[in-house]
């Protein structure tokens, strides 16, 4: 890509970093990058000799799943702006370089290597797609840079973790256990569960997590039947008819973004959600926005950055002020916090060297727009206060459906313990490299 940042979904077409910020109206004069101006036109107020701290953000910014990635990019851009407007990190400007992975492992490996070898980044963030997260982790280990992520992934990513690798999001097991904990409280008599499963790493990881959670719950008699679909499915009619014929008590969907929107639209004639209770893994804001008043009522996992929750509501106000619209993904707040957490780690370490940052990240506590978390020293997974499931429905004056009812679940009931990370999911802890 020859030192270009793809912004296909924001502007329509591939443009470089300078052209992107000019067209989007985020700067009025001056250069972009490691100069005296931030990407938002705010003076850095740094001496020209200050070497910038460069980090790479790899996300899916084009194609069917771009809605999540572009929203998360906007969250990170806000954090970059605020960090630099307040003196940067250790007096140095922060430069975030955004790259489009297209949710493809091969592209991710290429752009990550370029960021390290040509741009000189010290840390690599991402990604929404589990297969890409695994690749980014591998590249970071090979070239000795920090890799951290504040999104949702399948547990197959755990096997790739190392000393420089950190996961801050609520991964598949947390979300599947959240569905089961909710069912124990509200639907203890449910016996038949249909699970809509994307036929790739993320989907299969989550299906196993859900089956395990059911088997180790008060719902031990529950029958779990998976219904698989391919990545980027265009025609869900066959799967939808099979689910309708199965007549489940609960329908769990772990498909996401464009796939989930297609499924919801195509099931309308079958009225699945009038015949069963829906449970969605999370990342529901973008789906609610895309569906509008045609959205279906269902329970959904919620990041703290969801605008139905207090921290997310505050972030939504910040986001509206910056972009003139409501937040389009609850994980946008997570990506804002990601950079703030990195900033705190660098300041704690007094250095932007990857190993020093990693040591500082262990045990770090942070409270932000995605709530409070503490990074565990051994597994590099988070501890949080609670996990939330919300029942989605129309809310006055909101542009898309929000949670009309929220169930709070203590985080200890759903989190992956260090022992589980090692014994169930193959995380190589304690990390030796």
C-alpha cells in the first residue's frame, strides 16, 4: 500500500492519510502525521525534534463487515486527538496508522509487517476477525512489538498469545456464558436451543463455548442444535426454514454485522422471533442501526460502551459532538479506551519499548468509557465488575433500538479464569516468549 491508509468506507475509494483528512474536513491547514498538527487540526504543541510514538490499528474497513471496523476507527481517532491535545505521551506526539485488513488473514500479515518494517510502529492493535487477530499476534511476536486488542474474538486466538500480547475484550466464552446465566434466571424451562453459527473460527469457538456453558449450568437438560452458514452468506432461506421446523425455545445468534442483518431481514416472512426468544452474542448497535424500525426484539450482550449503559452514554455524547451522529458500534468506546490504556502503560513504564510497555500493562487498572478493568498478570486477560445482557427495543428519541431492560451479571460468573485459559483453550501460560 506504499504508506497509505485505506479509508474506503468513510469516503468511497482508497485514499492516502493526508487526502483522507483533507476530504473529511478534519484539518484546515498543515501536514498530517508526525508534525505540529494532529489529524484533527489541533496543534500538538511539541517541538519538531520530538520523535512520535507510532502504533498501528489494523481493522476490517471495507466489505460486508466494515461497519464495525470504521466505527472502532472513529473511536480510536478521538482518543488520538485527545491524547495529542493534552501533550501526547511522555511529551511525544502519538501517531496512529490505520490499515484495512478486509478481514483476511493474508492481507493482515502483509499490512502488519509493513507497519513494523516501514513505519516503525511499537505496538499493533486489532482485530474484529478472530483469524486476523491470530495472525497479528504471530506477527507481533516475530518482530517484537506489543499486540493488544479490545474486541471480541474466539478462543482459538488464545493459543497464539505471548509475553507481548494482551486481550481486553469480552471474548466468546464470556458472551456465551452470559446468555446461559440469563437463561437460568429468566427461562429455566427452555430445553431446545437453536444456534446460528458462522462456519469459521469465531462461530465454531462460540458454539463449543455455548455447549460447555449449557452442560455446566442449571439447564443441563438443554438440547443444542447448530445451524451453520458460510462467511458472507447471501441466502439464509434454507437455514431459516430448518430453524423454523426445529421450533426452538431459544435462538442464539453468533453471526455478526452484515451476515446478521441479512439473516434478520430474510427471516421476516417466517416470523422466527414471534415464535422463539432471541439471544445475540453482542455488537448489537450496528445491527440495530442497520435494521431501523424493522429490528427484532431480542436479548443481546452489551459492552460497557453500549449507549444504554452509563459509561457508553457519556461516550455517545462525546462521539456525537465529534461526528454529528450517534455511536454506530458499542465497541467504538473500547477502541477509544485501548489507546488510553496504552498511554497509561507507556507513562507507567516511562518508555515506549515493547517489553517495558508489556510489563507495565500487567496488573494495570483503568476506568474509561468502556468501564473499569484490570489486566491479569499471568493470562493478560481482563477482570471487570460486571457483564450485561440487554433486551433490545424501541426507545423514544433514539435513532436505533436500545436496551429496554438490562440484566447485570457478576463478571466472575462469566469470565475465563487463568486455569481455563490454559487447560481448556491451550493458552501457553506462564508465557516464556
